[in-house]
C-alpha cells in the first residue's frame, strides 16, 4: 500500500531491484511509476511500525521527494 498526497491508501505492487530502483504497478500489468533509491535516501520507520517514509529519492517519474508506504 502507498499513501497518496490526499492521505488515501492505494494498493500497489512493488518490485525492488538491486540497482536501487523500485517499479510500482496499479495491478500486476499496469505500470504506474519508478522510484530510485540512492545513497542520500532516508528510510524512516513510523512509531507504530506500520508505515515508512522514503525521503530524498534520487529520481521519480512524479518529481516527488517523499513517498509513504504502508
């Protein structure tokens, strides 16, 4: 699951590659975006251990610098 910028949760399927690239899909066939994790990317776990934030991603197709995954 990921949270969109409205705070709504959306079911997505993620593939993490050893290059630091995360591809995500709406369903198993509909490509939705790419997030690239680099050396400066911060992964911050929430207090309740149910979600984590990816900050300062190297590149994404939506020009966002933070993602929330649940």
